[in-house]
């Protein structure tokens, strides 16, 4: 019989699904559509103790969440405003409705199974829209500045005020400084979300799904700061706990086993 200590030593690292882009891509002599994801996401997951598995927006199957210990919904293009019954703003471009549908299905599956969920930038917007919220489509129209996306391919720095007595607060304290790159953000907050952090201009920077231990979205890009892995470390820790709970349920509690034995089943 394998001892508990040996079993823990042999336990594989948590499997973390990460949604990806599906874009026209060039590499070597090839120019084709490809599933891709910035390496910084992978490095952050590995550094925090997880194994990254890519989930491209093709062949969507919500039962894949039964094989995962955590889900990251990555950043990317603008969310299609049709998904929240709005007309597109002139600045809303390069939408990918197929990716929206893919991520919405996976988000719902993760919440239904209580799989730890980390939604990053666009991911937070998808989380809000999936649960019934809406988006501001172009922040400069709302806040009269472009500090959330200062220039193409340049991350801004945003000072964030965090709500106490929240998961976000336990991770970051009252304030934190973050990397941001977005021109859209949450407008109407979905009923199941609690806003847990805002920028100084009032823009929602983090939100948590009510009633879940770890279902958190951030409007910033934590993967861009390898010196601060607090968010990824906490997410991986929650994924480890979830894996242990799922394994326990699959094996059956002592009460369940006793009941099975009385019924003559195995």
C-alpha cells in the first residue's frame, strides 16, 4: 500500500487550461492560421507550480474541465458587442465571436464544476458578459484619457485600490500597481460578480464571482510581471486543493463507501 507521504511526493502538478488566440500567423516559411498564446502566460503558470495546457477556440468541449485543475481565460481582442446586445463602437475592432462563444462555454463549465478560474484582461470582460453584464467599448470616451492603453504594444501602469475582506484584498492588500493594456472595461456589472478593485478613475480592475472560493477576474496583466507571482501562486494553490477534493470525491467518502458495501456494489 502506498503511503500518504509517498503519494504526495508522486502527485503530478496541477493541470491548468489556458484559452488561446486563433490568428493568421507567420513562422519560418509558413503563413497560416494558428493557435497562439504569449509565452509569459506559460512561464507564469510553470513558475507558480502548474502545467499549462492550451485550449484553442476550436472543437469546444465543456467536459474538458473535468480533466483540468484550473482554468485561465487569457487576454486578447475586443469582445463582440453583439454578445451583450450592443451596437459596435467605431473603435471596437478585430472581434472574434467564435472565441467569445468558446470562452463563455468554458467559463460556465468551470463555475458549474467549481474549478478555480482566473480571468485576465479580456477574460474579465468575458466573465462579466457571460454572467449577464455589459462593457464600456472605448474608455477614452468615458474617462477622457488613454492611460489604460497608452500606445500600441506599450503597457500602462495603473494604481489600483482594492476592497478589503475579499480574495483580491488578501492577495494584494489595500493598493497595488499593475500592468494594463485595454480600451474596454466592465460597464454594467453582472449580478453574480462583486467588484473588488478599481482604478483611480473608477474603472473596474478586479471582480470575483460570489459564492466561489477562487473565481477571480483582473483587468490588468499579471503575467507581465514575473517578479510578482502572488496571483498565480494563489491560483495554483487553489487548483491543488481542488484536485485533492475531486480525487476524494471520485474515490468516495467513507460514508459513501460504507453505503456501497451495504448495497453490494464496488
